[in-house]
C-alpha cells in the first residue's frame, strides 16, 4: 500500500509500518492532528521513541507500507 492508504488506515486505529521501519522493528501509531508516535517492540512490549510530524522522501515514495497484523497495545 502507499503512504496515503497507510495514513488512512492509521487514522482508523491501525498501527502501520513500512520496509524502512520494519528493518529496525519500529511501527507508527496515529495520535491525531497529523502526529504519529514511533514505537519499537522490546520483549513484545511497545516502547515509545518519539513523535513523527514529517515523513522523509523515502517514506513518502515507499509503496511497502502495511498494517501490523497484531496490536501490541492489547
């Protein structure tokens, strides 16, 4: 999926990642007002890293966005 589809899924409560984030074991959670929080899984528990307000050109051009199958917050 592309970044637009991923953002729409995130706005509907899904957690998203892409090939760049996935390599590091990271994912994004939409917080609202255009702000995402980036997390890393540590021992299967989400660890907050920082807020993401701007996406790099590589993230924008990536067509490897996907929704996480499992939600580590539950």
